[in-house]
């Protein structure tokens, strides 16, 4: 049985997540595609106080690059598709088979209220499908609200238009696919137009095959996993793509296929499994970067807590007066540790990147580490450029002297 220290386990996961060495000096769209293939999924999020999360995940691994490459890989090159990968996400087209199985099986997983809505609104669903057949790719604005619909309730995410909900459900069930995004607006079209080379009768995997493919991809993407971590990697909301009763048999199957090696991690409970190819890799994390709260290294809050001793702070939905850390906190990865977080916001008109707050974790507070501040300053300068800003302003920090030290590093 392979015996690992927590630090060795962290280094394996950081390496598997492509965060070990420096970003490539010359990022390319081809490298971006490879990053997404290795991660297996990139979560999409709408928060835009800085570049959106899906762009931040790629920036953390590729450095400064044109954000439009991602949309080209999806809408033009068809190297990606959009589905419930980990929440709403970009997924490599190589995984379309197992997710197509998820699409076709999804109606069985709908909440009873959703199934009832579908039964009561067949005409709406049929109207949307007929409209797409006749007109090609559509978005939510292609449909008008019903006569007399009135103003939408503030909590109704689909507004006052049942067609919005119909589009989402038809996409979830695989009757429609997302053709592209424009200005973050989805455009929906028929699967045979978006992915014309696919044929359900010829290519659809069995449920067992789909589960095994997703399990192998999740294990490779994490580098090291266990039965309690594996189900979270691919999920839709609170529902995991891999049912919990399948996890232990899937892990045994990966061992039988010689893809993973059983291991134990000192101080952590349970059996672990390391992606075998990584055992020969020289993983010495040297990067200082920022991670979105939806980054695949930390989106599983329990995994981040167990392996890194780090609590992900996400206070977007906390009232301003009650926030301790900030609105949209990005974790600071330094080598093989998560050492703190900062709350950024970019004023696009004034071209100013403001760090509203910087917090360092207690084990890192008070360390006389000039190199850390120099590397964090360089990271922020690249982050500034990626967000098309010219200036960086540091507002406050905990401990207070951290802001002064970071300002000095930015000026040096």
C-alpha cells in the first residue's frame, strides 16, 4: 500500500489540476483545449466583478490569454459542449457519450414538481421545439411572454416567460443543445445541428460504461481521490452524476484496469487512489496564483478542508454588513498551500483593479516571506492585465501589514 503525507497528496492533486509549474509563456487555443480536456469540466458562472469564473480557471493555468478562445472552442470548433458537468459547465466533446446518457436518463431524476410542470405545459415544449426546427438557433429573447403575463416575480429566474423554463428543460433532457453564447446569452439548437456526427443508436454507451468513463476522468483530473471525493467532481446541483452506490465498485474497477494505485494518506481517513501516471511525474509546485471559488481544485469544500486545511469563503449571498472576507473571494495558491484569499473588483471604465480586502491564513501570518509578496504582486499584475485594467489599488488586509508589504512589492 502506497503511504503518502498530506503534502505529497496535495502536490499530486495540484499537479493533476495543472497548477504545479509556471503557466506557458505562449498560451495557445490548442493548449487551452488540452487544459479543459485534462480538467474534464470547467464550471460556468455569471458573476462578473472581475472576469467570469470559467475564464479565471483557465487564466490560473494558462496565464493571460484571449478570453474569446473559450467561446471559439465551444461555438465554432465544437471541441466543447455545455451541460450539467459540475453545475452548468463546459465539457470536452470527448465526454459527450457519457453525458448524452445523462441527458436521456435525466427525466427520471426530475423533482415531482418539475415532472408535473412538464405534463401541464406540453404545448409550450412542443411550441419551442417546432420554433427551433423552423428557425434554427434561438435564445430566450426569441419568445414573447404570454398575453397578460404581467411582471415577473423577482424570485422567478425564468421571468414571466414559460418558454425560458422550457428551453432549460429541453436542454437538460437533450432535446436541445447550446449552440453558442453571445454576450453570455445562450443560443439553443437541435442536437443534430450542433453535434451532427453523433448517433444515439451507434454511439450511446451503457449506463455502466458511462459511469466508468466519468469515474476514470474524475480520478485523473484530481490525481488522488477517495470514495467521499469522487462523486462530487461531476454533478448537477445536489445530484452527483455517479450514484453513491456505484463508487466503491468503480474504484475497484479502476484498480483492476491498473489506472489507479491504492494509497493511504497520513492523518486522513479512508482508502485513497492515486492516478498511476502521476507517480512518475516530478511534481514540485512553484506557482503563486488565484483560484475562483468555482475552481475544480477547491469547489468541493470538504475536499479543500481535508486536504488543504482551508475553508473556502464564499460570501456572495451574505449581507454586506455581515461579510468578513468580501464579496467574491479568490483563494491564493502558493506552492502547495492555500494561504489566504482576496476580494477583487475591476472598474472597467476607470481601468482600475481594486483589492477590497486581503486575508492571510493564520499559519501564514507573520512569516517573513519577501518572495511570497513579490510573486503575489507579479500574479496581481498579470491579473490586472487579464482584466484590462491599468492600476491596482489595495484597500485593506488582515493582518494590516500585509497590504503595505504587497503595495511595496507592486512598486518595486
